[in-house]
C-alpha cells in the first residue's frame, strides 16, 4: 500500500485545500471544490490568479520541497536547521516541517493533518514515542518565517512579554539580539522610529531586556542585552488573523531566490496594479528611506501585501528596516531599483525610469521621494542624539547619505 500523508490547508480557519505527500516524496496541492466554487472566496495569494484574475487550479507536483508559496512560510537557513533539529524533522523535507509548524504561520493560513492523522513514525527523528508534542511545542516557539531567531509572544499586563507554553497565539514578534553583530535590535528600533516620524506605516514596537522575557526556551538565556518586540500586524485584538503574503510568494519563487529575478520596479508594478495611490506613495517612501539609511538587505521577503477585507490587497505595514552598512560596507541595494542597484545612482532620473516601466504616476513618485528626503534630514538631525543606535551607525549613515544623488 502506498505511503500517503495529507495536510489540510486552512485560510481564516476554513479548509481551502490539501497538500498530499506520496511515498516517493512527491507533493501535490489541490484546492477544495467548495473554495473553487465560492465567488466570494478569500484571496490566498496573487500567484494563484491568472492574467484574467481567475483562480488557477492546476499545479505541478514538487519533490521533497513544497511549492514556493508554502515553502516561503517556513524558516530559512540556520534558523530552519535549528528548528528542524528541535522538532525531530529533516530540514529538507518541507512537508513535514510545515506539519510541525503549521499552527503559527504568517498571515491567516494554518496547516493541520487531515482527519487527525498521526505523526509518521519514520519522521520522529530524535524524538521518542510520545515526545512529539513536546518537540512540536519547542519548535513552534520559533516558527515564523525568516532567518533571524524570533518567536511569537503574548503581552501580559502583569508580567510583560511571555512565550506561550505551546508556542501558539502570540500577538507580538520578539527578535533576539544577534550573536554576530552588536546592537541590531537598537538599530532596527531607531530606523523604524524614524520611518514612523516621516509618516510611514510602522507597527507598535519596543525594546525589552532579554532576561525580562518569561518562558524563553532553554539555551536562549545565554543571550544578553536588548530584544526588539514588534506587534504583529497579521493578528487582530480578538485573536483572529489578517492574511498576508510576501513578494517571494507573489512572484512564485523560493526563499533562496529572494535577491534574484525581481526588482523594486517589479514590486512597484504589482503595488500599482493591486493597491491604491496611497500604497504607491508609501512604497516610494520606504524605498527612498532604506536607500538613505543604507539598508542593503531589502529583498523580496521584506516587502509584503496584506488583505484587510480578505479579498483585496494593500501594502502591508513596514518591517525589517536596518542600516546594514553600519556592519558590512556595501554600495548596492539587495534589488535593482529599475536599471541599477547602486546607492550612488539612486537619482530622480532612476525614479522616473522606475515610474515609467512600472506604470506609476511619475509626479507622485518624484514628489514623494523629494518629500521623504526632506523629512529624513529634518528628523535625522532632530532625533539622532535621542535614539538608541550606536555612534558607529550614525557615522556610517551620515557618510553614506552624502553619496546619494537624490539626497
């Protein structure tokens, strides 16, 4: 008899499809008939729409890996290896990793075994019989996509931030200090604060001492200093979820391709087609701001769309704004703007080219960029002495800004 495993994919707590793994490690995804027939169905993602806006329902099977949309829900790199070890799962076998982490994913997607299917014995890895729930809970505490060590947390009035015992239900994301670079949480807090002052849509956030966070997993206590806590914009006060997707999902590419096969221009084209003029202006503000601070790591997974009404996309709030040039000298952005990725070529002419190719209103693009530059200078000089980033960050940014034509 064939070895078959089935996972239900839920959107806003309603089953919409299934992921099926057969014994040669082929993985197939199919929508449920009720979802296909529903004319008012909630959107899963732009990659599931054809050129006429109709739902795509036929997908090629993958082997070992999930299709890119689902693969992008999982952690990457060292973070993935760490979580897989804790869960007793081989990191390359994404079906099983999604099985373990599926109850606390970005957006409004959850994944669970169909009909309460038991965990396959050959995938218990290092876990003993009966220990799977413990392994799964340990992994879920760090289940959010990305490469940085971070986890969901609950903000309890009486005791501050607490990691849920089962790793599910947190409405905050806590990013731990880097073991490699000093002051990353302070850097991100400062840059996000500046972005908010300039007028960008930034979630609530605060710095917290690592030793003040309750219920941290074993071994994390060796980290010292400040962590950054950010309120999750994909969670509602009543515990519900707002759906979102990043641009690697939108462009249907795997996480390791997040620096390739796309540009700010292609992101802008999607935002212009799917969002509002306010979204376009916000996109240009963020693009310009991250050039000014020297963020060389604004890749596809650092841009997202959100679905507030479950059907129509809008630009999601900002996240992951860090001055990377304070740690690693770099004169290029992660993605091309339009024709170039060099910071020293970020000019009004480059933005005019981006606007033309992305079909965005040129006047809106240029006026927004000019306004962003003016507000950046104003708030930078007013706040740089009050924000908690290191003096080396200030020096790096001030030297960098002098090289940017639009500044």
